[in-house]
C-alpha cells in the first residue's frame, strides 16, 4: 500500500507501530519496522536531531510506579526532510496513555490538481434501430463483410504462427487483439466516437453532506478545546469522543453510498443492455480478469441466426466463441 502511494508522490506515515527501535531495546517488531523503512528508502524522524521530546507512551501502575517507551513514529519520504521545520512529542497527553506528535512542514509547493481528461465513447445513438430499414441492413452488412475479411486473413496467420511453433496462448491473444481491431475500425466508420467528460460518482448526497458538516463542526470544536488552556481533561476526552463518533458516522455513510452506487451500476447494465460502452465502463467491477486493452465491441452478428446483437453479454459470448473456433479448427477443417 505504501508503495502505491509513493508512486503518486511523497508520503508521511504517523502512528502507533507497537515497536521498539532503541539500540539497547529493539524487539522483533522494531527490526521489521527498521527493515521496511530502509527497503522503502524512507526516513524515521524519531531517530533524527529534529525530534524534540522523549517517550511517546507512558503507563502508570496501581502501585505508583510508571514506565515509558517509544512506540509511536513519524516516517517520511527522504526528499521531504529539508521541509520539516519541527517534530515535537507533546508532553500533554490529554488523558491518553500516548503523547501527541506534532510535525510542522514549511516551504512545500503543492501542485494544482489536474482536471480529468475527456474520454472517447462510441456514438451508440447512430446504431439503426429499425430492423426493416435499408440503413439497418447496410449497417449489419458492413460488419458481416468486415468479419469475413478478418476471418480469411486470420486463418492464414494462425497457420503461419502454428508452423513457427508459437505458443497457443500467444496465438489466442493475437487473434483476440486483431478481432478487436477489426471491430474498432468498422465501428469507427459506421457509428464513430465522441468525447465526453469524466464520469462523476455523486457520493456526497444531502444526507452525507450533513454528516460531513457535523464532522467538520466537531473537528473545529476539538481544536478549540485542545488549544484552550482552561479545558479540563474531561472536556478534552469528550471532544475527542464526539469527533471520533462524527467521523465514524461520516465514513460509514460514505461506504453505504458506495454500495448503493455499485448496485445502481448493475441496474444500469440490466436496463441499458444495448449500451456496450456503459457495460465496459463498469466491466472491471464485474470481472477482474479482463485485459485492460480489450474492449467489448458495440455489436456482433449471431453466427447462426445472422442478426445483429447489441446485448453486451451476448456480444462477449459470440466474439469469444468465434475466436476460439477460428484458433481451434475441427478435424474436417484441418484436413482441408
């Protein structure tokens, strides 16, 4: 997970790692932590001179004794080190057994978020709907001619690849790719493409916005309470509890909204079967084993009924079955 975030920029990792990394007291978890920090080329700020403060956790026992340890750490990308102005282990524990850790960065310039690019989709509105019209017959005839031409060339290519002892899996990939190219070319001629804006996911409904506003209010109240020198430990614990509850409610609401949107996705697919682009937009949510560069065609001809299919599921079955039949000819075809 850390590597995924590092691909997009610098990282700052803070928290309770439950690991001891002192030279005289390094445990197994500490050794694992130090090894990961080194392998990821990160910097552990607790071990630098910029860290002010001692232990990050203190425990008072019933017999009056106490113990302290360092198990909370700040880990950053090394290029961020010059921008770290201060790291402080705050003495006031605010009723917790852990000390807050404050890190201050100065001089960073944040890049402006890029707008999402436009994406290309098929102009499915150009697909003829009247099956008795000349436009529909010419439309399907174009695909039939393209398929026949593709089949004629593909058979000879398969024989050449087999003669060269190319792996069957590789041959199947090439057949699949060339078939998709054929479909894309004829579809571009027949219906064309258009550019549309990025698809939005409206997770912030009115109810979720209310919960988010409440979370922000509790966050503001928490900051005010923590910075007020007259706040008691009870006031601070109450503010922390209210903030955690508000944040938890907001996170659960967002998760529920995501589940609702997932359900709407499948409902849209069922209601708009003719829109193969809609199917492909959400195809990865249905099957994770589809290749990124393979897109389902906007339509296909049924091999026996000779009718144009626009149902995405039927299309996938037809062109995959057709590709298998071409790459695996029967006995009679092999004899020819």
